[in-house]
C-alpha cells in the first residue's frame, strides 16, 4: 500500500514539475544598456530562459532590430551600433538606414572613439582596422598580441615571429620596433598620456622581461628570473595588475603565494586578532626599478597590508584590516608609503563600510569617511580637512546595516578638478577642493532621501578599496534618484546648471538602471503589480513614454493588489508591513495568512517578482495569493539586547494593526523565513502559539552554540553577528548571558506547539546546517510536530532546479495541510507523532 501511494504521489508530482519548468522558462529580465549621444537610439537586453537578446530601438519610432545571443558589451554612437554575439559574430548597424552587416569569427573588438574607427582581432589571427564611413580596411596578419593606447592614437602589435610594430591609427602607418625573444609572449603595455609607448612587458613560463621604447626601438632593460618566485605568487603575469609609478618604476600587484600548510598542525593564538597567524590574505606588491634593476616586494616589508596606487600622483597607499572580530566589516588603518618605500605614515582609522577610501583621479587627493564625516587628504600639503557633518544620523537599530553600507558605499562624484559630490545624511552635498563653503545643492525634503545616479559619470574605480569614483563625464547637470523615507514613493529628478531641482517622474514604482544622454534618460520601472518596463523621460520637455514591456505573458501580477500599510508604534517610530492580497479579494470574508519575515521589508515593496520564477528558498508569494492566501511582510526593528522580543512585538503589532484593515483569519496563520528569517521563525514558534504552521529555512536555532562557532567560508568567528548586526545583542556572551539564553530558540523548544518544517542545504556553511539538525533533534526528542528536509550538495540557498521545485512544492503542501485542511502528504509526519 505504501509503495502504491508513493507511485501515485510521484505520478501526481510529474505534471507539477513540468509546469514549474515551463513557468521558469517564461521569466524575462531586462537590462538597460545605452543611449546614443544624440538621444535618438537606445539599446537594451532581454533575457529569457538564460538566453540574452539585444534590442536596438529608435526612440521616435517603432523601428527596432533584435540580435540573438548578444549581451551589453556594445558600442552605440550617433552613426553606428556595434555588438558581438555568442557565435563570435560582430554586428555593425548603420543607424541612418538600419543596414546591418555581419563579420564572422571575431575574437575581440574595440571602438576607437576619437578616431571613429573599429579595431578587431579575428580567429585567423588578423588584426583589422576599419573605417566604417569609408569602408577602408587595414589588415595585419599572424598577430599574437595587440593593445590600443587609452586614447586610441596607437596600437601595439606583436606577431607570432616576435616582431613588434607600432601602428598610428590616424594613418595606419606602422613602424618596426624590434623583436621579442622566441618563447616570450607579450602580456602588458604601459603607455604615456599622449598614447606613446613606454614599456612592453613580456614573459615565458619562468622569466619576465621589461622592454622600453628608446629612439623608436624596444630595448630590454630589466629581466626577472623565475618571476613567480621573486614576486611570491603563483599566478601568471597576465593576471596581475600593472601600474606605472614614474618613468622608470613599475608596480606589480597580485595574490601572494600562501604557504601550503594542509598537513601542518595549526596553532591558534589567543592573543591574535586572527584565528591563526596566516589568516590575513597573502598579497604580493612588487616595485620594479628598470633603471637600477632592483625588485622590491613591499608586502614583505609591510606585512598584512593591501596596497593601492593613486591614479594621479602615483603615490603608493596601503591599508591594514584591523580584524575586530565583533564587526562584520572590520575597521581599516589607512597609510601612505614614503617615496623611498621605507616607512608607512598612518593617515586615518576608517570606521564605516567596505568602500571608504576614494582617490580623486585628477588631483593628489584622497577622500575617506570616518565617524560620520567626510575628510579630504591633500598629499602635497599632508593635511586633512573635514568636509562636513552628517546632520541626521539615523539610529543603528532603526536602519538596517545593509542599507547603511549601501548609503556609505554608493560612491562619490567628482569633476576631477574643483569639487566632489558626496551623500551627507539624506542629502547630496557638493564640497569644493579650494576650501570655500560647501554648497548643499540637493537637500532632502522631510520625506526624501537623495542619490546622485551613476548615469551622470564614468566609473574610475570600482573595487572593494578604493571605493567607487564616478567622474562627471561631459555633463554639467545632474540626474538624481530619490525615495520617500518609507520607500513607498520613488522618483527621478533633474538639476540643471542653476542647481534648481525639478521632478521628472515619480510614483509607487521602483526606478532603476538609469542611462542618459544630454537630452533623455532611460530607466526601468516596475512594482508588484507591474512588470519591468523600459521608459524614457525628456529632460527638457518632461515628456515620458514607454519603450519596451517585458513579461507580456504575465496577466497574473495585475490581479493581486499590493499595499504598504504604515503606523506609529509605541515608541513613536514609523513602521509598517507589505500586504499582498489574493485574486478577487473580498473584504467580507476571512483569508488564511502567511507571514513572511526577514528584517525590514519596506525597501522591496515596489519590486516585481514574476509568478513564474522558481525560488531558491522555496517561497514565491504568487503561489499563495493566487490560491486564496494573504501574504504579510512586516518590518522588524530591534531593541538592543532583545532580538527575540523585538521580533515578537513587531509581528504581533503588525497583525493587530492590520486586523481591522485586512480580512485576515487569525485562526489560520503560518509563518516562514529563511536565514535570519529562519531564526525569526524559530524564535516565534517558541514564544507564541498564534501560528498553526511554520517553515524555517537555513535558520539559526542555538545562538549560544553559534556564537562559539567559526564561519569556515570566511575563517572568522560568528561574534560579529551579535554586536551591531543581525542579533543586535550589543555584547559578548559572557557579558550578556541572560540575553543569549533568553533569545536562543532551542533552549525553549519545550514551549513549541506549532508544527515546524525545517529545511537546509547539506553543504551550508554560511549558516551551518547543523543548526537545523539541532532544532529538529530538540523537537523530536520532545515529541513535537517537526520535519526536516535536507538537500544534498546544496548551500545556503538551493541552486539546482529539481531541488527548488521539490522545496517549493513541499512548503506549499505543508501550509495547505495545516491552514486549509487539504490532504496530508506521505512525507509529512504521522498524526501519532
């Protein structure tokens, strides 16, 4: 009988899996790409079932072209479009008539903007320089390596024979510079600002040679034998970052060669900031002097430091991570290395965020953020100048940590010469390098937070350190984004050269992926009931229109209303919850409820989720609102020292506030959460009996045990989660034992009455999978209703489609059985348990 049941169950499961697979293939994503300088043409990418198609569209008409298998590595001018698809075909479109040409077998290409010429390498090892206006073409055969200068004036070509040529792109003329020794391969080229060659770096498997151009010939000036050993690295020179420090010094930056200690006994030191002495990432930073032939590895002279080269002054800076085990993002000490590479001058302690060091590309300045203030360091004067104060600092327990870091790490803008623009509080503030009074240009209203969008500039740096620098291109005006403090409203605004701000679009939408020209801005607009659409707004007239609508087959999302409710809590704080209503909602009847928990939900209220998307955590709210459920997503804020009590209070308050506004059936409610939301769920079932069913995915159950655990992905203890992040207890275990014991769900498992479904990936080490096992064993030992799903070869979220489908189905069956009295599935526990 049991075997027959399993066969019948599997047969009923097959159509569901087939439908799920078909549904997943229907999900469409769009990526905004470019706007032509004259504002007449736009490009964007539509991705369906993982396959990208690029669409070129004329703004003023419906004329468009679609190119299959093409991503966003494209070029769009006023006259031409260039793009390469996944079949190595380079497509060229003449925009005046949309005439399309195709070049097969292209390996790589670049558009030389100043010269208005196309440069590409094909699979027959030909480098081609093409003038699309005249169709004049120059070919160079048997090329093994080529690189264009940053300004496009010259191209260095290295042939298979080892001959090295310099080509002027204006005329196509070439000059033989010499030969690279047989067996050597060109790896890097270092250029002057005018586009003339300075150094060519070549290497074989063991040795590295630096060539310099002298009197139109390349001459080897420096040879480094066994360079990987000399640089203390295992990686090839082609994967290193190479910087020109001055006319005879070159910096090589790479991942260092970490000692192989797999078979050694580890010694963990109690007085160390790290778990063991070699925990900091090994680096290699080598300065090679081609004049003297010396090679110096600064990583050996200044251990445990990461090194940076200022783009303007070429000075070397460094930072040391002060691995405070109580912080998620540790503090850093910022240094400047002297010109003789003997001392490191301490400049500042950096306390906020990962991206807090910014180099100004056209001045010898560095900007950093320290204790809610921006500072400008002038290396010529060795001075530090405070730029301003953050006047409306939000309490840590009110603002989620990822939102704080997004705000601090969102980058700054500079014109490179006179001023920078930085986020200060909810405003965007201009500061002048000359010390004059700061001009607060974009000031927040009482309910707005401003962002200067990246479409205004070109990214100069985008790494973990330094932070993101955007140079304000040719625009003297600015396009801004904003959102209301409760995130219900968002908008795009425009500030002209008069610094007067004018709203362009606003609404209950999420606006993102902005691209611009001088005249128009294109953007993607979406919300919970509206599929992502590509729109444009004219900055002069204010006219708007839609360019493309994705997911046209989605007729489901519009049938489910979404509303964000707000109220003031007992502390006078503004809080709220997202409510997702079922199709055909009738306020006169009562609906079963799913409470979906994780931190604050207000920031996602205007995001679109496709009803056809397969979830990596097993929960897509469309599966529930489409089947007669109400889904509630409350904001949860925390009182330090009492995370569990905060969770209980905010969820209870949300349900109480919504009781008279929404037709919820409080006798048939379920709760679900993943990761920290899993902890929130685990805590709730120990603290209240208001839920008839619960699902906890990859959640924490024993916070005392986890406090004394190591995250093996980071090789870092979990202490940091308990101070200012996640749990917000604010103290270590031995200074707040009572808080830890009171907020650890597993210690209160005897109070659980709610049937709990736990799930985890068998290889989850972000939140160790043993946490789910421990909660399961505690409840099983107590005879409580519990099931555990453990997915093999899966991590913190499920990555394989069959497992995603299985989890999604089982979670739905769990809630349907407990909240709707539908049939019990065999995989569930027996009633006798």
